[in-house]
C-alpha cells in the first residue's frame, strides 16, 4: 500500500478503479489493436491463456520509444467526461480514489496529469512498471519492457491490493470497516471484482460477462464429477464466479462439492442431500449461512470456508445444528480475529474435532465451558456474543405475505429495519437473560415480526 495516509484517515468509503477503458473512454489498444486485443481477452475468459502472457505478448509487439508512446497516448486518449467532477467530489468528501491497473504506472500518471491537471498527482496508483531492456534505454527503439507487479497469472492481481486494505481494517475491530467499491470493464478486473462490497461494471464489456455467471442446470451437468482420492463422488464447480447456489437438484447424489473460487455470498438453497458430507467454499464472499441449512445437508462432516467474509461469531450459529460436523476451516475470515473466536467455536459446535486444521484439545474444551457456561445456562459473555450479528435479518419463506405484497417463496427474504428498530432489537438481544429468550427473539425475527419492544415507538416519544 503506497499511500498509508489513506488508512490513517479512516475513510468511510474507498473507491478502487481500473484505468484503461474505465476512467478513459476506450482501451488504448497499444500494440495489438482493437481486434487482436478483443480476441486475447476472449481467450483469457475461456482459460486458453493467462492475462499475464497475453498482455506480455501485446507489449512486446511495441517497439516505439517509451517517451513517444506517452506522447501519442496523451494526444489520443480521452477521459470519461464525468470523472474529473467525480474526482473533485471525492477530494472534498475524503473518499480515496485508488487506481488498480494492469497497465504501467508512468503512462497512467502522465495521462492523469495531462487530462486532469497537477492535482491528479494525489491519486494513488498501483500498477506495473517499465524498465530498460538489456543494453538499451527506454528512449530508444525497442528499448523498454514491462515489469510486472507480482507473480500472479494477471501480472498484477488487483485482489491482493484490495485484500491488504481489508485486512488492515479487520485488525481494527473497534473502527468500522470502510465500504469498498470497484469500477472496471475487462478481464484484468476479474480478480478485483470479487473482493469489494459493490461492483460497477461497464456495460457491454467483458466484466459484465463475468459478473452475470449463474449456476445453471447445464453448467452442473457439464461439470466434472469424479472419484476423488478418498474414493468419494465429487462435483467440481471451481472458478465459475457464480454468485448464488441454485439448481443443485440436477447434481444428483454427491459426496463432496467443490465451490472454490466463486462469488457465493450465502450458503443456502440446497435441496435435501443426505449423501453430501463435504463442502469446499474457499475464496468466495460468504457472509451468511442459512439458518435451516442442516435440514438440507444433515450429514455434513467437513466445511472449508477459508478466505471469505464471515464477520461475527453469531453469524456462524447455524453450524451448531450440524451434529456430524467434525472438520471446520475459517482461516482468513474477519471473524477469526474476534476475541475468544476459537473457544467460541469449540463451545458452540461441540462435535468439531479439527478447527482451522488444528486438533481441538480437552483443555480447550474445558476453557470454553468455563467461559461460556452450558447451553441451558449460558454465561453473560455467551449471551452477549449471541446478540451481535451482522445487521441483516434473513427471513425464510413462510405462508404470510410480506409487507410489500410479495408472496414469499422458498428463497430467503431480507427485512430491512430502521436504525431505531435495529438498535432496539439489538438491545433486547444483548439484555436477554437466557438462551430461551434469545431463541424466542430469533424466532420472531425469522417469522418477519419485530419482537415486542423493538418496533417503532416514535409515536410514544416526545
């Protein structure tokens, strides 16, 4: 992170953005030209070639001296007509703008200053660099070459930079994490798109194709299903960037399903799958687990959730219903930095034998019980933790019609409370004196009702 002052000021929003074709009106197509570049992007999307190799080949086709390249680009590249106003607004409102590019920092900096003015020097840029070729200099014909930012298949894996910022704020549990936005257009943005809270994808470009992937019946039927080394029937659904679990009824009987490297935010919507006992969900965006998930996957024994977005200990409460769960991995989730995380999981999910690849010891179970009491008589600390969940309430389908007139189905519906209602409900949960009282409050929320004392009482206030 080249600009640590961004972190010191504790911004409420951080705006990450691609440069070429996002801030500028069009890709500059330096080297290949538009037709060949589009073909290279298509090959990258279809996993025929890495972006790193494709972009290297494109840059190696350029023999023009580097200063001349900058001059030509300054004459021809046009800025998005709204970006300058947006940047001025961001400066006035202390919203950092951070450019994450697979291009080259010297070119981007020169273009920004040319198109915006000297104030553009304050924009953070994380990108690749340019170096002299052996025995030559950049101002000579064929005298420069690309120097990649990192060793990834992208050359610059933008997700790694975004993750650095996220991890920094996760280490400050008492400060609210800023909302992270990302704007992009193409295949170089694939890694970044899944790391932020809100994605702006340019219409008609490759990132839209990526962002609208779905877990269709056709995709499931065409995916590899094989016997893994443990002699289990495993369905491979890795790396499709799917956002939602759906249509798994056509998967038939599987012992294990691998959802690694997708964009799944909620573990939900499973059909009854008594044979399924292993779920691999590393490197997704999971932040919630369906409360009734154990009814659909009653025999789950292994759950891998490495590198996801689970934030609160109570968000993991649905796992307590899995009576056969023995192996759980939550590494690189914000929740693992919570105080008493390991002891809480040991107490809340007593069937687990291995947590984050470490065997649970008897002395840890004893300490957990001392901290949190029993299920029937939880300690004050346990009651407090149970009352702190991420601020959304997922309502499973019920027979009632919700307030906007939409009839619920089998999918979850999210009830939005006002800020005052949220605070009142949270206070009720925090002040609950027994597990039964907390269970009652949760039941009322799950039925779409605001618990007594939590509703809007503005009419009674002066």
